C-alpha cells in the first residue's frame, strides 16, 4: 500500500472489538455499530497556516485513537478497509 494523506488528513484502520454474545443471540455484521477505536496508519504533513508554515500534527503512525462513528471517508485498498479523516475529527489519543 502506498497512500500518503495530504495536509491535515489521517489514514486510520478501525480495530475490531471483541464480540459479546448474551443469551446465545448472535448479532449479524450489518446490525453492529462501527467501532470507535482505530489505529493510525499514515499522517499528512500538517495544515498550512496563513503565514505559509505548517502546523505540526498531534498524532503519528501507530497511535491508537478514538473517532466518531460516522466521521471520515471510508476507502478500500488491497482488500483492507481504511478511513481518511481530518485531524480535528479525532476525539482522543489512547495511552
């Protein structure tokens, strides 16, 4: 994979959460909520300020983060699903 996000965008891969089955009921994939935890795969160089300098990014590749359920744009590359989102759509860095 050779994807390089531009400006203040971040490429992340949502992490699958453990499936919890209660009472023997199995929830199909289509009814499950999207996971909010993700791992940063690639980071853009940062947003360009008015004076021409770049604002540093607060996240880096390998960070675990929390994102909104419906934030970003979903893409599929080489059979893997990724999400591209802006840095300001990231809710928190875990750990």
